[in-house]
C-alpha cells in the first residue's frame, strides 16, 4: 500500500516497509505503538515520574512480602543478626533484580528506559480490543501499548526468583538453616501469584496502587499495635520508641504511607507540598490516642 490509511480499531497499525510501502493492518512490533494516523511509531518517550513510582511499588511489594515471610518463619520477637542477614539478602535480591531488569530494557545497558505512556486503562488490555470489521474476520492487534511497563515486571519477577535461588540458600545455610528455608518456599508461592495478578490486573494496579499503598499501610499499622498485650496509651507510646523492632516497623509504615501520598498527588496532578507529609504519622497517633476507647473490657454489657 503506497498511502497510509487508517486501520479499524484503536490499536491496529501499519508498519513502514523497506520499499516505502505500508503493511497491512495488524499489531505493531514490540517497542512500537500506533499513532492517530494508524502508523506504528517507536516508543521514545521518557517514563513519567508516576511510571517510576509504579515500578518502585512493584519492587517494594516483593521486598515487603519477603521481609514479612522472613519475620513469620523466624518467630523471633527481636531482630537478631541471623534474621538481619536474611532481610539484607532479600534487599540485595530485589535491588539486583531491579537493576538488571533496567539493564535488559531498551536502551540495553543503561539505567534509563524508553517507553510509551499509558493514556487510558484499555492500553493495558489491547487483547480485549481486537476489531471485527463488518462482523467478519477479526484483526488481531494485541500489543504492549504501555511498553515496557507490562513486560518489565515479569522480567523483574523472573530475575527475582533466579537471584533468590542463587543467593538465599547460602545465607540460610549459614545463619538460619531450619526456619530460613521456609522463607524460600514462601517466595516460590507468592511470586507466581504476583505474576498472575499482574497479568490480569496490571492496568488496575497501575491506576490504584497509591490507594492500595495507603490502605495497606494503615491496616498493617493498626494490626501491629493491636497485637500489643498492653493497650494503654503510655505503654503503646513507650514501646514505639524504646523497642528497636517496633521503631523499625513504625518507620517502615510511615515510609509506605508517604510513598502513597506522593503517588496520589502525582496521579492527581497536585504539587507535592511538605505539609502533606505531616499526615504520615497520623494513623499511628490516632490508634494510640483512641485505643482506650475500644477496649472491650470497658464496654458495659447488660
């Protein structure tokens, strides 16, 4: 075809052939996306700040799950050096997987990526938008319209599993041979689950992860305080500043809450004001102040 004409559907495009003609309508190659004229153009945009926050969330989610599983299987009230070694191992695995995933993404060998920004939710689900002109043959135009935000997460998960199987057994054998191996088994379960969730709900997660981060940080913060045997305000305050493990857990919740606040502000196009971060300690303070009003022993049961 000598002239460029529009294709049916919103994701079908034409490639420019070496002889100067245009191909038939179909899916654009990986790293390309259809424009308004139905031409496949390369993804040369720099990711937005929100895109980096999304990728950071996917990495943080894996790291938090690793640390949670390590804490559960170790069954220690404090944080001995054996547990710290496993935590550092998980951190190293996630960092290396993230850096290698960036290195393997175009442009290869750099820590920057070229992308096509997500403009609408349907960009994540091009499989559901294959056109059927005149209700006859279906044009299959499934492609990664949000390149590389969809596939880079799968690459990260695969690298995370490989690096964990290479690094973690050595750390476990030296520091925590009995309980430590259970953290590896747990990760072998949650990695496929995360991959399945991303495959099905990647677009939904992209637009909702700021709210997911804030809700989970608040619920986790409340659960952390709820497991304290002494629910008096003074005891909760003292344990929050005197116990090293409690301090680390609370600071972690605050960092996640701040991450969610920044992500929501970015999604809504709001300028990030330092006053927003003053709300970060609010859930913890609210629980401590109101805990005495929710003590079931103080309820008058008639």
